[in-house]
C-alpha cells in the first residue's frame, strides 16, 4: 500500500469517527435532555399528550431510527467514495 492510499484510508476513518461521534452526541443529548428536562417539557403538548411523555413513548424511537438512517446513508457514501478512489489509483 502506498502513501496516497494510506492517507485516503486515514481520512476515511477520521470521517467515520467524526460522524459516529456526532451521532452519539445527538443520541445522548436527546435521551438525557428528555429525561432531565421532563418537567419543563410537560408544559408543551403533542397530540394531546405532554411532550416529555410523547418523546419517551415514541419520539425518541423515531430519533433513534433517524440516527441509524443517517449513519447508514453517510457511511454508504463514504465507502463508495473510498472504493472509487481506490479503483482510480494505479
């Protein structure tokens, strides 16, 4: 493996770690924020339910699915970019 390929792999893993870190932060912030601010969030209603109850019952599940979808889509794009760059290299 030459230096250019090594650099591309390092860049790929740096981007992978960044995406993973951002999504873990979003996961932690939404989960912790919903629990910690439950009383304050109860003043809002969504479909007739307190917002904190809605987030705990359904909203966080939707957020988690969105996190997984973003991760899959972004990683697929990063992997395709790495493969295409590897194919272009001599």
